[in-house]
């Protein structure tokens, strides 16, 4: 009878459970930016936002538990295989390893599908862990900064010094764009999914030309059934020799291959790849392969030089009304940068509450921690926000009172 050392088995099981726990937490935090209904986040102190350095620490902690579990497990199996009874079963370690990989994938999939509830439930456990890991977090952040993984504080400080020396607002914006360009990701610069103009492959040729004339774009994505299945990019110039064709013309054969990139792609790397591939557009996908947004060469350049308007851009002002000297009514979709510019606020006025929001509606979702109803109010510093119009999906109009 083979005597299995129970303490070692228990130790391996505990280490693997800790590894699964941290693997699930990492997957949940990675999936949170892709959640389509961020207002479902409950106003609870259990939700702990993690910056990039803390996520690196979490990744390291999870890998340490995994490594310890496998080292101890390997030693245990080696000891057991020396016995005559188990010597004929050398495939057992391989089977256990495959089972572990399957279980880890299953846990990560579940965590990604239930990201918000999961991070709220584990807040009571994760908080003390991150506090204990603060010394490790600081050292890891320093190493990551040195290796170029995180933005060095010195670069930010240098940019601020250069801004003070600049003579105009345009120069300050240019210097800020240059300082942060290498650390800006595709997710931060892309056009979000809801604003993408794309065409269905099932359109006939006349329907396609009608939509192209209305869109005004020279390149458009083409999808099969849903925007998550982009099949290619259609260049309008490729259609010009075929304008005389009837509605049955197979225009789909003119599509070019789409270029897909992850949300975490840095703009400096993307610029280089655009040059090497000789393309001007990329489809941004999330970790599950779904379409998250679209980014063009113009979007990248605008991150440095600011908005670029050409002869095809509509000269459209920010949609708002000024009721009196201290009262304004804004559309929920107005960008936070435009909102701050109109009210004469600093660009970092909402830094501590905005999270990843880019619009005023998204800012209010962060402020309320849910989707507010019409008539509800919230205050931040010298501003009072009153929701004038909202539906089940978004905030449409907001009244802003400046104290």
C-alpha cells in the first residue's frame, strides 16, 4: 500500500487554489474595461481599482504561487514514482498538468464573464493583500519604469517643465503629446465601437454606394452579420472603375485584408507597423476577439498635434447651451476635454474620478457609480450636475451649475 504524504498534498492543493484565485482576479480586472454596462458597478468600498504597477505585482504573486505548487508537486510525484506500485503510471503527472491548464482556463473564462461582481466580492481579501504587497509594488514599479513598461515619473516632470517654458497653449499641447505618445495605447486613441461606420457584406452594390456617399469615408470596414466579425476593409477608390455595374455586382471581392491589433498596442509601435504594412487603419479587438474600436493614422497623429480638420470634416461645435453665466446644458456625449475647455477648467480637474471615461456621460456614471435617473444630482468640487435626460442605456443631457 502506497503511503501518500497528506501534508504535501494539502500544501500543493492550497498553493494551486491561491494561484487560481489570483488568476481569476487578474482576468476580471482585465475584462472590466470591456464591460458594456459600467453603471452596473455597485457603489461599494469593496471595489478596489488597481493601477498598472499593482497589476504587475498581482501577476507576479500569482506566478509565485503557481511555481511553488508545481515545484512541490513535482517533488511529490518523483517520490511516489519511485515506488513499485506507481512506477507503471508515468502519465499521471502529465494528466494532472493538463487538468490544471484546463481548470485555469475555465476559471479565467468565468472571471471574464462575471468581472464586476467578482472584483466586488474579493475586495475584502484583495485589499489587505495589496497593502502587504506595497513594498514589492514600489520596487516592481521602479523596475518596470526602468525597463520602459511604465511611464517614468521623470518624463512626466520633464514635460511639465517644458510646458512652463513654452510660449503658447499650442506648444504646451504638442509637448504633452510628445511626452506621453510612447505610453499611449490604442484603446485610449481609438474611435469606440459605437461610433464605427461599417457595412454589411450582404448589401447589394447600389445599397453599398448609397451608404458610401452618405458616410464620406474613403476606407470602411466590412463585417459578416455583426461588427465582431470584420471580414475586410473596403477602399472606395477600388470601386471607382465599377460605378457602371448593376446591383448584382460582387463588390465583396474588392475587399482588402483587415489589420487587427489588441487594445494594449502602444501608438509608437503601431505607427511603425502602419509604415511597414503600408496601411492607414486597424481594427482594435479586446481579449475575447470582439471588435472594441477602430484606429487610423490620423488618430495617431492627432494624439501629438491635436485635432486635425480637413475639407471632409464637418465643422461642428460642441453641442451645449449656456443658460446664464453659471449654468450650462451639455450633451452627455461631449468629450471631457471639450467640457473642461468650455468651462475654463484644468485638464486634470476630474482626474481622481474619471477612471477611463472620455465623455461627460461616462464621467457621471463614475460619479454616481450607476446609471442615474432624470432629475438626479451630483456634486464634484465647484460643479453641480443635474441629469436632464437619460434612458436605460445612456445619459443624454446634463445641466451644469458652476458655483
